[in-house]
C-alpha cells in the first residue's frame, strides 16, 4: 500500500506541475491575444453543432432515416439559407462573449426565440448555454436573474414544442438541468478566479509591506548610525579644536603646556578613531559578500562618564559630577542613552560657552525615573547658540524618547545654560 501511494505521488506531482505550467502559458497567451480563444470557441461550436445540420441539409427534422422520421411532423423543415442565417446568428456573437457577455446573451436568445417561433430545431442552440456560462463568468451578477428568467422561458418553449415526441416534464427537466449546470460552472469558475485574484493581491500587498519594513529598518539604522557618528565626531572634534587653540596659545609662552596639548590631541584623536571603527565595523562587508567580524568594544555607559569628564576638563571646562541612587544597576541601553546625552551637552557647552566655564552635572535615579541635569555658568547664548534645532538637541530628544523621556534646554534662571533630561525606567507595558 505504501509503495503504491509513493508511486501515485511520484506520477501525480510532475503531471500536476506540467499541467499548471501549461495552464499558465495558456493564460499568458490568452491575455496577449484574447481573440484567439473566442474564435476557437466559436469554431468548436460550429464544428460540433452546426456542421451536422448542414450535412443533412436542413436540421434535425430534415433528411431520411427511420431514426428521424418521427420528427418530421414536430419540426419545420427550413431552407439551407435560413439554416445558415440562424446558425450565424447563434454562433457569431460568441466572438464577443467575454467583452459584451450580456449583449451576446441577448442576441443569441433573440435568435433562439425566433428559430423556435418558426418551429425549427437546430443543434446550434447549444450556443445559448455557452452564452449563459459566459454571462455568469464575465458579466454583472445583478443581470443574472433577468438572464435566468429568459433562459427558463426559452426552455419552457422548447419543452412545449417537443411535447409530441418527448414528455414535457422530461424535456423541461433535462433542459433546466443543463442550463443550471452552465450557470453553476460559470459562477464556480468566477469565484475561483476571484479567490486567486485575492490571493495574488494579498501576496503583492505582503511583498509591498515587507519592502516598506525593510526600508523603514534601513532608515532607522541609518539614523542610529548618524546619531552615533554625530556624537563621536562632534564631541571629539570640539575637544581637539579647543586643545589645539590652547596649544597654539601656549607654544610661545609655555612650550611644555603646548606639548601636553598635542599629546592630548593625539589621545583624543585615537579614541575617536577607535569609536568610529567600532561603529562602522558593523556596516562593513567583505569583498566576497561575507560580513567581517568587527572588533567591538562595549558601548559606553555611566562608568565611562568620569573618563568623559576628565577629557573635557583637559579642554578647559571645570566639571563637578555626582550621581544619586543606584545608577550602576541601570540597563545598558539606558546607560548608553545617558552617556550620549551627557556627551552632547558637554560638547555644546565646550563649543558655545568656552574654556573656563563651570559645569554642574548630576545623574539621579529614583522612583522609576532618571533625571539628568547639566548646568553651566557660561553665557546664555554664544556665537552659535546650540538651542537651535540642530542634530544635537534633536538627537538627545530622540534618544530620550526611546525610554518615554523628554529633554528641555534653555537659559537658567540664575544665568548660564541648563539642560534637563528625564527618562522613564518602568518596563514597557508596566503600570505605576
């Protein structure tokens, strides 16, 4: 039993795949040249249903043979020209069955009623069932009740006309069953196509959403890298520029201080270069397409703020740094956010307030809330007031927003400049 099932699967699988590929090629060819299929359908109806009537010169009721002699009294014998005209009226409209399904059905139904009003029977009447199928498949559904009523009237007419040779009820059952089958097949194929179209639309929508997510993730990553680059480059360059100015000033008066400034510039530049390599290392790819393993160091945290303050002190700022609460136990992401906010604030103080400025820096954690305060005694505005909406303040606000926090910056009440950032330390989705 298992062997047979495996064999069946082995045969059915490739066969189904070949049939699917053939169906796809036919659909593509039909979309390119839709008239080919319509012509083929009309030609098939002519060959199967019209040609036998032409061979016997006049339809079912014409011609010899004992099997058809009993129909001579039931149906009218038409001339060959009339048969050709009626067949043309029944078959030729099928060329437009997909473009104008309702008009085609109405035209064929009119010829059908005319034919049976003349008392003739033609095999080409099968075109009416094809037209009903096409209407159910391609037409407007609200028109189907009218088409069904016309179809039922036509079937009743045929059943009455053939009553001398066939029971009315038998004929009506057969004809209505055939019409119902044509209608059902058309609606089934229509529903299947609608389902496939919905699946294709959903697949396209999911693909679009995937591309949008990729673009959003790329934009987010670029923004993150841009913030990191701004923090690293902006801070270290500010320190280097300040040290270089101080070294140039001390070169003539105190050469030893000038040498010390140069040494600090070198140390600051190497630190900045190392941080840049760490940030850019995660973006670099090897030439063979494989991602290189960058030399990563831990992201800075609260423990590194002391070293940050020492570096800024060498540039001329007088910093008093204190912490309140268990700040060392904070999450690494929170610590990185605090470090970058403090780094940006000190960089801007150094840039706009200048050397000799006194800065009070405090980081306090209490009641699921972390507050960072940086206040200096420098001028409230300088040659380039950093309270403008540049990358610095925007970057601090974006970092604080990751933890439901806010950042405010402006002149202090007793002079100088103050920056305050508040972060929410509660877990996401938590309650107070």
